């Protein structure tokens, strides 16, 4: 799947080939900080002063990079599709590789959510409580297994066996 960038986003990212790749890396760092902590006008002003460009250009560049990264991660774009998506921007190979490293950097810092459940178990007169913690994929697997077991109990064959046991 390719990302479709609007003309505004293309315009916001148009000045990136004109600056050094280290500056693009710094813009990527600013974009990640923006995602973590929110906007900071002081950072934009400092970067604009260093580059001798208007603050709006820095802000639009960071927002363009942020859009590129969030859309790539939202749609789980592969490396090939990402490179094909930024191809329309006319960036050089070195800049494309820098953007690819920026887009893949947060993968190392992914947070896997954990779900905590408290189960109240009854067995005859006994009452016990258990606390379980699991990740969402294991929970989905557990749910599907329990649903399959419940469906198996409701079959006519299982009912005949239960009748003969009692």
C-alpha cells in the first residue's frame, strides 16, 4: 500500500532535499518529541535560527515528517512501499534512506500493552481469586479457544455423552 500525500504535505517536505541529512535527522527527532510531549515553539525557533529560515518552514517540515511517520506506522507500510511513497517527493537516495531509518527507529521502543484480569473462581463451596496478566494477542487466542470449547460442548454428540455419564 502506498501513502498518498496531499500537495500541502509535498510542499511542507519540499525543502528537505536542500538541507543536510543531519538536519533531516534532527527534524525527525523533533517530530518524535512532538509526538511524545506535544508542540514546543522554542524548539522550532532554535532550529529556524540555525538554518536561517522562517519558523513556519521548520514547523511545516516537522509536521510533514510527523505525518509521514504516523501514516506509515498506522498503515504498517513495508520498507518498499515507504520508499515508493516518498519517491514522488523527488528525494535523493541518501535522504530516502535517512527517512526510512527515522520511520523504523520507534520499532525498538514499542510498548506492548498488558491486560490484567481478576478471575473469581467457584468450585462447589470453594471460592478463589486469581490475577492474570497477558498481552492482547494471547488474550484473543484464549478467547477463541474458549469459544471453540463452548461450541463443542453444545453439539449433540457432547450432549449424548453427558447424558450417559449422569
